[in-house]
C-alpha cells in the first residue's frame, strides 16, 4: 500500500516536472533526463512509469483532461451561469495550473502518441452541450445556435490563454467578464440578463 | 539599380524562408543554414543581410508590422465598420500569410533582439483608437469603454489564430462574423446595428 502510494506520488511528480519543462521550453527541447532530474527521481523510475517521451506527453494531456472534467462538473445552477462559471475557472486554471496549461498546449499539436484527447475540442463539446441545455431551460434566445455561440466562447478562452502567455493581465477575471457582459444580452435576451453574473459566482 | 533590386529580392526571400521555418518548427529549431538553403541563397548572402538569427527574427516581425499597417490603413468608412473589416483581414491574413503569422507569433516571445515591435500590442492600440473614433462619431453606446471592448476584440482574434493552428476552420469568416453579430448590438446599440456588416464589407 505504501509502495503504491509512493508510485502514484512519483508518477505525479514526473507529470508535473514534464508539464513545467514543456511549458518553459516546448515539448521538443525537454529531455527525459532533465524531466527525471527535475522530478527528483531516477531515470529508471521514469522508464518504469513511462516507456518513452510520447507516453509522458500523453500523460500530461490526460492529467489536464481530469482537471477539465472537474471544471465542467455538474452543479446546481442554470446552464448559462454554469457555462460562465466554468469558463472563468478554465481561464484562471490555464493561468496558474501548469499541468492544465501544458495539457491544452500539447493536445492537438500531435506531439504525443496521437491517442491523447484533444482538450480544446472536449471543451467545445461541453460548451455546446451546456448551451443546448440552456435552450431547453428556456434561457437562450431562439435565433442563437448553440454551435455558433460555442465557437465564439471557445475562441475567447483560447485567445486569453494565448495572450496570457506573455502578459498575465489577459487572464484576469475582468476581461472574460467583459466578454460575457457584451455577449449575454444577445444570447439570453436583455430581459433575462439580470439572472446571470458575467464575472462568475465563484468563491475563488 | 539592378543590383539593388536583386538585394531586395534576396532579403525578402530570406524573410519568407525564415518565416516558413519558424512557423513549421518554431524559431529555436530553424538554423541559419536551413534558412539560406530554403531561400536558395548562399550563407554569405544571408550574413550580408542579417548578422545573426536575432536580426532575422526581428526582420520577420518588422515585415509583419508592415502588413499590419496595410490591414489597418485609413479608409473612407465609419470607424466601427473599419474595425470589423480590419479584424477580418487580420484573421484571414494570419491564416494564409506566413510572414504575418510568424511575425505575430514571434513578437512578444522575446526571441529576437528585443527591439522588434509587439504586434498584438500594436493591434490592440489601433483597435482602441478606432473605438475611440467610433465614440466621437456617435456610434458607441456611452457605457462602453473603448479600452474594455478592445481587449475583447483582441482576445477574439488571438483565439482564432491559436485554434487555427491545428484546425483552419477557425479562420473562416463565419466565426468572427458570429462574434461581431453577438457583440455589435451591445457596442453600437440595437438601433444602429443595421448600419454595420458583421461579416465585413471586404471583396476578398
């Protein structure tokens, strides 16, 4: 049992070290030796967990997928507010959680084995599903298609992430809140707008 | 005169080859030898134009800045429509013009000498100035600040560029047109909305 716990801790340390190095220098520059050194484990231990670099890249994306699943967890709240809250959590998370950020950057770049999930696509699917739910709840203006609105929401989060790479000011809650304040009256109708908080209801 | 023309052509070929290789593999991986080979010029000719790689990186950004200046050229049209049109030209350009795309990616990454312009910041400044002009023309709703609206417009373009890297569908006119259709009624007021074309008035 203690052995297993230690193995899990080692595995997580390797994933975190890999994410940090991919984040700093890009996946091509980071060597397995640097990653194991940074994680404070032997090269042998690294190879026990990950046969090669592609497997480690995949593991970072899968770990980030777990975090995305937490961000998009079901909550007792109307679909539109859930979407707003989750978008804030995602953008904040991309700023301060290196595994989440590295996972999003790696996924879709085709650097791993090719079997890791595409996280931007997973996020887009969830946004679309949530907007469809909002429609069923009667919150959406009828002329708005969940698919088209979702594309705009996804592009906004991706843009904040990309710009946040060189200037963290873009990841502040205020920019995304501004986006929601601009878009909400068209998506849910001016009358329903007061139901929703563009800056999110998070306690964070 | 013929000499000078040839020198300009060589210089442009080097900038284009550098942009293509930076775009493909990132600036760190591209060597000066690969760049000169791709441009079809000798290593000596490369060094005649660019003393080192940082100078070549800077030259790509400066070339992209020239294209951005063309995209944001003054035109006989209301400020809001000018902004819409230029945003479409930028996103289309980022999709198909490798020098523009590489310039935007390089600028702000601090890869060159550090003296090249930050193109996202230049774009942001122009968007802000254009929104301020829209306010003077009476097109803007009075509760909207040019600074805050500009941030949302800039993040949207950056997001389409980032997502377009792995899926060109994001760079299609329709996604940005959707964004403008969602945002315009809040920025210019529902009544003025019919003055403006969210998909741009471009002939392209």
